[in-house]
């Protein structure tokens, strides 16, 4: 008789756990499509004097798609074109890696209009907290 596996729920993801799940998914995808090309992608903005990380983008590329997971710039760094430069760098690297499209989600009170100005298109929304807000799912052909 085979023992049932143990299921854990946690509020954190240990690097070894993330690696095990990612490696398993990569192996599955490689078996299905013949290759695995999942690769992290980040664009980091640092303070010019201290080197401190101020913000940027984290995401990944896989199977011809770029996934923008997190994008943050502090308020003092917004409004002067830096966000556009960071997003352009993300998109350029995704294209260089062979991605034909990119996807992200944002929240209605964050920056959907910023992305739309940069050519991103809404393809779905889902209500979320706080009341009256929604997650906005977007894509862009690269």
C-alpha cells in the first residue's frame, strides 16, 4: 500500500520548494514540447550613488511568452519617463529571447492606463478587494 503524500499550506515559499516545483514543470513541458526555455527576467533600477534597489520589474519568459509579474517604482521616480524606460527594457529583452507576446495583471487602482499607453490591451477583469476594484489582465504583441 502506498502512503498518501502530506499536503502543506504555507505563507512563504522556500527557494528549494520553488526550484522543485519549477524544475518539475520544466521537465513536464520539455516532454510535451521537446524543450524547456523558462528563464527569469528582471529589470532593476538602482540608486546611482548607493546602488540600493529602488524598484523595477521581475518576471520570466517561457515558450514564447513573457510574463511580467511585479513592477514597482517609488513615487519620487514616477512621472519622468523612467517607468517607460524600464518597461521598454523588459519588452526588448523578451523580444530578444524570441517572445512574440507578453502578459501581466495589474489592479485597477495601480497603472492599467500606463500599460495601455504603451500598447498593452485588456483581455479580462475580475473583481477584487477593496470593493469596486478589479484585477486587470493585459497582453501585448511584441
